[in-house]
C-alpha cells in the first residue's frame, strides 16, 4: 500500500511539473505528461531494484545549491557581455570534496553537478575521486579557481 501511494504521488508530481513546464493544459499534453511520468517511475524503480539510487543529501550542500540559483541572472549577463568578443570557453579543474562511493558523497556530487551546471556559463563535466577535483567548463573562461557551487 505504501509503495502504491508513493508511486501515485510521484506520477502526480511529475505530471504537474510537465504541465507547468510546457504551459499548455490540453488532453494531449496531459496524456504525454502521464506517459512520461509512468516511464520515469518505471526507470526509477529499475534503478532502485539494482541498488543504484543510494543518495544522501547534506543540508549545507542543498543551501549552496539554492544560493547558486541566485547567480543565474548575473551569469547570464556575463555570458551575454562576452559573446561579442570571445567564442571560446575553457576547461578547469577545481578542488572539490568529491568523497568516495558512499551515499553522502554521491549526493554531494549530484547536487554539485546539477546546481553547478544550472547557470548558463558553467557546466560541470565530471569529478575525479582520486584527486578530489571537479572538472568544469566555463564560458567565458573564469579566472577564479573556485567551484561553481
């Protein structure tokens, strides 16, 4: 029973997000939203059955992620200002506590990849667990060695 309720809540939430995103509330979009939500639910359950969903999020990193959202407009303006004079970005490695294979470290990397790539001028490419670094692509190239999150 608990599993069924969780599945229905997830399908309802994903359907609502889809409808809010497309901004069109027709029967066709509702059908597409429900279908996408069911496929997503099946994918999540498949990953969960294989034990690939072990994430634990630290409050500190969730707060950092929320702060990163506030930088979106400033970053957009930085990219817009750089377009007339440069077309090249740059890769850089920045120190980041990537951790290991535990759920907390996985959650930290997931939040850093999502929120670090949210702004238009930065994309988190990957993590080096041995060196404890994050590989980032910046446009325009940033001179600061700090992580985007």
